C-alpha cells in the first residue's frame, strides 16, 4: 500500500492536554458510514472535517500530532510509510483501515 502524490485528506486538529490531536481521513470517505456485519464507523464531517490537505501537509501534521485518529487506505498507508504504526495495528472495516496512534 502506498500513497500517491495526488492523495488528498481532510484534517481536523485540536489542542489536547499538552499536545495536539489530529483527526484525519482520506477525502473520498469523508461523510460516509462504513459498515461490515455489526461493526460500523461514521467518518463524520464534525469529527474529521476541517482543512483539505495534500500528502506533504498530511505528513507534517502526522509528525507533529501527539494523538492521531485516522481512517482510510491512503492516510493509514502514509502513516505506516512514516513509521508511525504498522498494518497489524489497523482495524479494517469493509476494506477501510482505521488506526489510532499515540505519538508521545
């Protein structure tokens, strides 16, 4: 899995305790509900919505955040490429990976 240079993401940041929480997803799944069997995940605009960012900006945000909630093949792949986790740590619902990283 690797991201392309044209991948775009929706990113929302907020101050959290002594750091920054980043909620980020692939732009193409923003606003969708992912469902498989009894599992579901809302990729809500309220939670993941914010700024539309390119791969380079997403890389910077991932490196700076202390808590990261991410959803989507491209953003999880980018986080793995940056050494922030592994696919073994991702939860996959209906083919869409989700990952939470504590980057202390």
